[in-house]
């Protein structure tokens, strides 16, 4: 059955999956959502014998219905290949009776690789399908991981350019060096004096700038997005929750049909929304545990029904979650509003103008599957230390937030169902925070000394993604104020307005 996509702010105009992927963001500022969430056609018993690539096809063919089998299989095969350092692609590791779904085995050692390895192939295929001759300019804001993963995915891809904005002082040293050393004539990295929300707001404003869009069109270009607002990012993320359940079943960890819980460290809400979509496709998932750091806007929302970004922005050791405007939550709001674009648009207008909105009690009742909580900096560091001392397994700061919140969930609810925790980044991306949590004696070491020490104490090889940036030259050095983002883009594209 064909799945069409419409905007969360205007439900009337329908587009195909390939059109939604190409556009990234709807013209009205809304996000594309499927007109229905399809049901899995394979049983879990069938899926448990399939590889990651085969599982990806079974899931993605149901959402991307205007892609042919050959087109989709080619995209999948090109994405999930030797770039991943394990045949499993997303292995499950048991620690303290909980299963950590390791989503960091791709080229940039973060979960963003799971979707950004395939997005460039989906996008270039979509461009061909829709007879698009314009150069596609990928415009992306990053809180640390999306940037490098998108850069790696699109570098050298013919017919595309990519511009990444990141908060200059809001990412880890390793994350920053990964981006600033990115090769490729079609890549451009810009640090902004501001936080991630400033970068994300600026990018959305550029998408909605009609005059800029006209000048780009005249120059043979068009914007698209690699952020998690792009449905081509969200759909591939659904795959690994389906895969995780099937693997637990294959290994005899659960019975067929037994419900599992999923805990996700959450910033922009895309990763946990993908788990929600998997649940609605028929994967037996019970509770969706939404873990926040000290920027606990989502925790407050799930407790009160009020989303309020009017608060201090905290810089934490889990920078990919340092977000106060969780863009993908809009897709969930649209759904619990009965797929009513008008209600959703009014709430988003309130968020834009007043910085907050309130959902109704009826909408709040539909969030019963979600549990929200948060871990502060001390709790996060303590969880890393405890896990290492108890098991030798080393968590990154984001996964540690989810692990700490999961412990709070069990204590509060006494629910001990089998649980999968999304492990979203390698500890090698956040070596200083991770090593200081284990022992403050490491504080005097340099970033790459810490890398080698982490490898030694964790008995794990240094990932190639880290090795290749040890001595790599800095290729990007542009920094601007948040008010200068448009001018910087115009200069890179060579379309500055005539004064």
C-alpha cells in the first residue's frame, strides 16, 4: 500500500517519499509525516534470520513506496558495507542484565551514521526519480554528531554540496576536529558564536527565505536537509529497533511477542521517535524511556504537558543532547493532535513566538507509552564509573545518561522487562569527560593521550575515525555570528545579493 507524506502544518498537500526526502522541510516550515505507519509484513521469527541489510529492506520498502526494489537494495548495499567495522552493523552487548544497542560502528563512530550512510544515496536516487537537475545544497545544523556523519556521507557526492553549522564552543574537541579536518571540495563547515538552538533556528530561517530560494533556483541550486527533520533520516533509524528485537529473539533472550522496553538518550527527539514508529509497525515494545541531560525540557514536557524552552541553556558533557527545541517532537505532537495540522501549527507558532505551548489533557493521555526523566552531570559521571568498575564496559556520556535514567525508571516502576538502551556514540568521541568520570588522575593528559589510555583500560582498539584525525590538517576555519549565517552561505555558493 502506497505511503504518502504531508506537512505537520498543512495536511492537504501529499507528496511521495522521494519528494519528501528531496525537500527535507516543507515550504510551510512543517515536517513531513507518513499518512499512515505501515505494519511489518515479516514476522519476528522470519526477521530473526535476516541480516541487518535484509531487515533494512523489509522496513524501508514499507515507508519508501515509490522506490523500486533495485533502487532501495542498491542504496542499502552502498550504505551498510565495509564502512561499518562489524558485520552485525548494530550489535547488542549485554551489561548488568541490560542490552546496549551499539549504534556507533560506522565511519564517524556515532549513531548518526546509521541513517547518514544511506541518506546521500536515497537523495541522489530521489533526484533522478524526480528529474531534478539542480545542484542539491545540504544545509545542516549539528550539536556534534550529525555534522561529521553528514559531511562524511555527502563528501564527493556528485551534484551535491554540504554546509554544516555547529556551536563553536558547544561540541567536544574530538567532534570539532572530526568536522574541521573533513576533506571534499563540496564541503563547508562553519562554527557559530551561539548554541545549537541558534544554529538550528538559523538553518530553518534559511530554508524559509523565499528570496534566497529564488536566487538559488536561478543559479541552478536547491536546499535540502540532512538533519533528523528529513524523513530520509528517520526511516532508516526505525530499522535498528526492529533488528534489535529480532536478534534478542534469535538469541533466546525473549519469547516471541514478549514486550521489551527501549531507553534512548534524547535531544532532537528523532531517535526515540523512530522507536515509537517501530512500536507502531508491530514491534512488541512496551515503554519508551526518554532520557534527558540537564537540558531537561522533554522531561518537564512529559511530566506537565507544557513544552517550555524559556530556560537557561546548559553546556554539558553530553553535548549532542544540549538542545531546548526538540524538532522531531513536532511529528509526535501532530499525531496526538489527531493528525490535525491546524492544531499543530498553532502550537508551533506559540513555541516560536512565546517559547512555549501546552497540550490538552486528551493529548497528554496519548503519551502513556513514554516515560521521561533526566540525569545531571554528577549522575552521568557516576554511571560511567560504576559501569566500568562493575563490568569493564565503557559508556560514552550520552549512553550513560540513558543508563542512569533507566535505573531511575526501574526504581520508580519496579518494571524489570528486558530493556534495550540505545548506545549512541563511542566513548572515544568524548574521551576527556569519560576518562575524568572513571578517574580524575587522567585530567592532565592531552586529548590523544586520553584516546590511547581509553583503548588500554577498555581493551578496545582505537577506531579508525579517531586515528585518521590525529595528524590531519585543519581544512575549515570559518566562524561567524548567528546573524551572519545567510551571508556566509551566500558567499560559499557564490550568490551574494547585489547591493
